C-alpha cells in the first residue's frame, strides 16, 4: 500500500516549520517566523496559507493536517491550553479553527509527543511497545509510548522527564519545582557552567573555538573540543550525561521501558554524552530494567514535521479515545 | 450479576495467606508459615492442599486461583523468575505446576501488582484510568495502572517507586542502586533513624511507649506518640512524608496520574505522614500534575488476597496479551 501524503506543522519558539510528508520522508518543507504571528488569529491565518501552499505543491491529495505545539494541548479536542512561547495562547480551539477553514482532518498535539510518535513509527524507537523519548535543548522534553500507544496522562502533561528533580536541593525552575533536571542539563545551564569554569581560569579549546569570546560558545564547539581531546569539554558532557543518567535510573526502575531515544541539539555530542549516561543507568538501575538500550534519535530536525503529519493521520489519538 | 467466587493466595515473607474471595469480600481465610516450605515443591503441595480446603469450604464453584508472589513473575506464563524471600526460586513454572494438579484456571502475578489491581477495582483507586499504587513496609513497592490496564513494562518489573533514587549520593541498596527511596523510608531505616536520635539524647514519648527499650520500638508507637504531641514522632513522619513526596514529584511530572494510593504498614500514620507528602508534591510538582490526589489504601491487609483472586479471574492479563 502506498503511504498517504499529509501535512505537518511544527510550531517552534523561533520558526513555524511546515511540510508535505509521506511516511518518513519530508517531500517539501518551508517555514515562517513565529515572532510575527503571536496572536492566535495571525497564526491561524499563516497556517491556513501554509497549508494551501502545500496542497498546491502536492501531486497527491492531502489526507490530513497535524500541528505540533510546544505547550499543553487538550486531545482530541485540539485545544491549546497553554504555551510558554506563545504568551497570549490560553484555551485556543486551534483544531476547530483550522478545521472550519481547511475542510480537512486536523489534529493538534504537544510537539514532543509528535516527535515521540515519529521516532517510534519511523526512527530509533521502531519495534518496541514501551519507549521513553527525550529531547535535549533549552528545555528538556519527554514523551512516552506505553503498551504500544502514546501516553498523555490524566490532564495531558505526562512525559516531563526534564522536570523530574535531581535531588532535594537545587535551583528553582520556571515550572515551580526545585532542582529539575532541566536546570542542570538545559542548554543555557550547560553553557553557564562552562563559562564559570573558564572564568575560574581553566584552559580549554572551547574558548579558542569561540574566538576567545565566552559569550559566543555554542554546544557544537564543546563537541569539537571533545574530539580535540579537551578536558573541560569531555568533563562537560560527562557531567551532563551522568545527571541525565541519574534521572533515567528512576525512570527505568519505574517504567521498565525497552528503549530510550535521546534527541535534540546536544544529543549530537555522541559517545561523549551517551557513554556516561549509559554507564550511570547500567550501574545504578535494577538489573533487568538496567538493560534498557539508550540510543540517539534518528530523524533529526525532521522528527517534528513527520510526527505532526502522523498526528494529522490520527495516529496519536487512539489512546485518548479509548480511555475517555 | 452475582460475582464469581475465586481463590487468592498471597505469598509473604512470613506467612502464605489463602482465602475464598467474592468481589471485595474475603469469605474465609487462613494461612501457613512460609518458612516451612521454602522449596518450590513443598510450597506447591501446601498451595494445592490450601486450595482443596477452600474448595470444600465454598458453597459455590471456584472460578479460578490467583497467586501473588513477592518477586519477578513472567506473565502470562506464570513463571517465577526470582523471589527475594524464597531463595531457591529461580524460573519456577508455578502456574503450570498448579494448573496440572488443580484442573482450574491459575494465574501468577507479582504481589504488589495484585494489590494494585485490588485497590483499583474495589478500593481507593476506583474510577480512574491512571493510578500509582505504593506499599510502605520493610520494602517499598509500587504498581501502575496506565490507560486503564495494569502496566508491567518490558520485562515485568515496572512500578519500582521504592528504587527511584532520592539524589546522587546516599546509602547503597540491595538492588544495586544508590540512595533508593526504600533506603530512607523502609521500616528498618525509619526505626534506625529514630534510634539514632534517641541515642543522641533526644527525649521522646516513643521510648516510653517501648518500655524504655529502643529495640522494641515499632512504627505504631510512633503514630501513638504523634497523637500525644511528641516532637520526634511528628518529625519522623514529616521527614518520611517529605522524602516520599520528593520522589512522587518526579513520578507525578513523568506519569501525570489522577490518583496515588498509599498502603502498607506505616500508611496508618495518617495525616502526620500524608500532609507533608501532599504538601511536597503540591509545592514542587508542575501545576496540572501536582493536583493529583494522594489517598490511603482502603483494603488493608486483605488487598493481597483480593488482588490475587482478581488475577485468578484473568483481570491482570489483558495488558500482556494485547501487547505481545
């Protein structure tokens, strides 16, 4: 059977990406800036325009439209309850709005849940019934596949691995918590840690790669420095990997998943990050659950679009419809 | 429709309880010591005898037999993979053995999973699709209902809330981990903490209630001292509740359950234990998930028998059969 063609829309903090998707392939994609369309109405209109553009581009009929939102979404109603990047978004019936104007099946889902669906169906999570998916970036997000279905929890916010505490004491988090994983391994916190070490006089190739300006350091420079044998760079990923591994130890003992997929920017650090993460879980988790495989995501930055398109096909909705 | 009558067998560290169960009622129950029947063969025989005794007692035909085991069980095969209290038990095909001799439907399940099923169907967990169940005792066990089904995970060990770490450093645990919740709030650890404080010269009614002998302190004395206004007693449960709340904060942000049911011996401490636990989750978990209700178990020591009987009716097996 030929795979259907769908449209995925991935709302990010900076850009809204949209694309024509068939299975795991993105046939065509483009984007518009998020900043210019902060009101729900303006974003509606921009999305409708994007969909029309894609429909004209497509050689085949479009089967559905899926939208990934970096916030809390009420599914299957497709109401955006809240969204950290879109400040005016509170209880916006995005699915209803788009459906009325597009006359196509529309589904709206949390963006990390969409990405989780994509990696599960087409990426590093294929073939397992129980999967934890993590995205590492400014924020640390997570999604769960449980018993072969996307799991959202009681009010749709399940999967927040980034807001599991690392201990009793630590930095306060924007979520209201204390010592959340994100407050140690979020991009900003990692860079701040590196800069503190440099300020304390530590020598590192990272600073050279940033042209001597600590403010210009970005995570790929830490990766590059690792390859050059830099001590601080390796220590950075080792520390981050160990802290993620510590939280994953709890996740693994609680959920006993078969696989954990790690995506997002810094997951590109590769073995410098993955080895300490895997070692921590292997050493600290219970014997059976500790055998979980921890692998990098495969779909890269396309995961959001591919996942959103899957959501548009109704792939994400089964779990909700069955339980409510 | 009249509820069927089933047999539940609950294998504990000290006693094996067995009973005739109808719905949430235990019609008749008895027990034999676990110690005398440590070999699988001897325990098989004792269970067969118990079942025959119960069948003779029952006015109605017995629909099935369920066994709860404090260890790792392969479901639906009913093979006991390992069991901490029964040292010679490795890969024992208990379900097959009993089925052959009883000519009745038999199912075997982890005991905390059985208890979780009981509280979910007949106790404090009724009416929700997503539930976390905790038992506090020498060990700290847990069970999960997810999307309206018992969740076992990849190799059957899901739900180990007691082995989620409280932080990076702490006491080593028998599971191989470090700083597991159980190593702070297990009965032995709680009593050791109280005794250390008493040894340091702290005055407390707990010591009076134990007749001046610290070795004789048991958890109900701490409850009694709480009611008498004792400071150390209240601090004990406050500390234990806060530590459990800290781990539950991670559980709640990850799984977003609608309810958490807490059972086991020390859960009888009531509000002295529950208030600090609830406060910690309310203060530290994310806004939506933090609204989870945390309630005491309702079925008490019968939960094991009622749950085992439910397992015998095949209530626990749906999840496994559907996913494999």
